[in-house]
C-alpha cells in the first residue's frame, strides 16, 4: 500500500507541476491567445524563455537530485510554481509573461525534474523500469485528462453556448478561473509530496548527516569535483547522446500536441470549448498508451518500441499534412488526430526506460537525467518560436499543413536514431566471439 501511495503522489505531483505553464496553453490555446492578446509567434517566444532557463537548470538539477531528498525538492518546487499562477491570473503583458515563464523554467526543472525521475527509477527496481515509467507517465496522463475536463467545465461557465461569439472580457474571466484552479491543485500537490513521499530519495536508505562535513571548504571542493567527474563520465557515453536525441524528437512530437486545439478551431471550425474538450478527451489515451508501451518495452526492449512509435507518427503527420476539412477527409483527420496522440504518449511513457537499457549506473541516475534532459528538452527553446512562425506565416489550413510536415521531419530523425540505438543495444548484449 505504501508503494501505491508513493506512486500516486508522484503521478499527481509530476503532472500538476506542469499544469500552469503547459496545460493552459495546450488545452485552451485559442482562448489564451485572445485573452492575453498574443500571436502564435509571441507565445512561442515566451515558451523559448522557459526553455532557456529550463535548459540551464537540467544539469545542476540532476546533480542536486543525487544529493538531497526528493520529497523536499519536489514540495518546494510545487509551491513555488503555484505562486506564479497567482501572478498569471492578473494577465501580465508579453515582457512580464516572459519573465514568469523564465521563473517557471527554474521552479519546474531545477528542484523537481531529476528528483521525480530518480524516485520513479528507484520505485521500479532493476526489473520493472518500463512498468515504472509507463505507470508514471500513464498516471500523469490520467491526471492531466481528468483535471483538464474540470478546467473545461470552469471555462464553459463563463462563455456563452456559442463560444466563438464570446467577448475578450468573458474569455478572461473564464481563463482566470482555469488558472486559479491549476494554482490551487499545484499547491495541494506540494503539501501531499511533503507529507506522503518517502523521506530519503525514492525509498533508499537514509543518508548520514553530513552537515558538519559540508561546512568545511575542503569537503565542499571535493563534492564539486565529484559532481564534475560524474558529469564528464556521463557525457563520454555515446548511448547517452543517442538517448538525448530520441528525447529531442519525441518532445517535438509532444510539443506538437499544443496546437491541436488551435487546429480544431481554425481548420475544423469547432468552438473554443469544444476544441478544448476534444483535446482533453484525447488525453485520456495517455495512461493506456504509456502503460501498454511500458509493458511492451519490458518484453521487447524500449529501443524497438520507440522506433515503432516514431514510424506510426510519421504516417500520421504525412496524412495530416495532406488532409483538408472535406467530408471525405474528416474521418481520416480524426483518426490520425487520436492515433498521433496515442503514439506521442507511448514515446513519453518509455524513453526514460532507456536508462536501464543503456546500462546507466544507479549512482549516476540524477546526473544522467540532467545530461539527457539538457539536450533532450531543447525543443522548449526552439519549437515554440519555429512552430509559431510557421502558423503565422500562412494563417489557416496551409500553415497547419506546413506545421505537420515539420513534425514529420522530426519523426524521421527520431526513427533513425531509435533504430540505431536498438542495434547498438543488441551489439552490447551479444557476447564477443571468444565467449561463444
């Protein structure tokens, strides 16, 4: 029961930490753009600020997670992120919003990300890494979808039945209720993390009190030297770079979901509430995709499963880049809409299972997570500005078709890297000729 509670809190905290910076834009993008008065390009540039601060936070955050209790790091991160939501609810301008997202890049990553991954890895042990990360991401998807539907209900209370006819003031009132709802949930998860998560790094044996030692300058210098050596050891491993490349492509696909609600409004002609509800319902695929893919990764290897998922995404993106909203195409559009959601969530569910597959030492888990995340999540910097400019350059269906072609290119690269990684893992497992 205790293990179940630990995973439940990890799931809730792991999703709500990103609710304010990401859910508000993913599920409610048309409403957010109008309420704040931003263009796609401006919103993309705001996300780029988040990406820069997050990128700077990944590596030191990974080293931090190897030395301090995950419970404390995660709880502080959740409360600090929730505080930023109160400011977002005042509808700051472009510059102020950029600063807020830069702040969130630190609060959601530096103290939180590697600590969560380390705790999940410890929860899974040496034989169930696919299941551990599949349950984590699947559970996070369940939390995201359920909470998104609650938020859609809050938004609908302030908008008329035909949401396309709503005023900017009505959109602001509705979006403010969504922002405050996410803020309260994020703060509540911070409290739960503090009281219910294990007190010593994912259930490992408690570390001795090193406070007196750390007060000496020589010990502090030794600690810094140890961290730097760990970073060097991680960066010298080619498989770490390959895993990072997989995450780059997979995260581009994940970021690609952010514009689906905008596609539903601008191309399919849905209202804002209906578009938000559609993407919220599609998010219910995440737990199913993540858990099934996690089990498949434990059976067939994560690299192979990831390659298949990228292949499916490539087919979906090519189809969506050709589709037009005619009667004959609508079923194709909706089918690829939901299949691409499933494939993206499948990727997210298993790409950190590659830690075990690439032979990452457990004492370097946090540092390795920091390294691959530093590289792997660079789409936080470039994806928003690039996709925003693609959409603004050719408003309407043409811009969205170009957007899906861009995503198809990312899927091709991901497929090639995942195939190489699967072959490399096969060579590592194969005994040398002299041992056969």
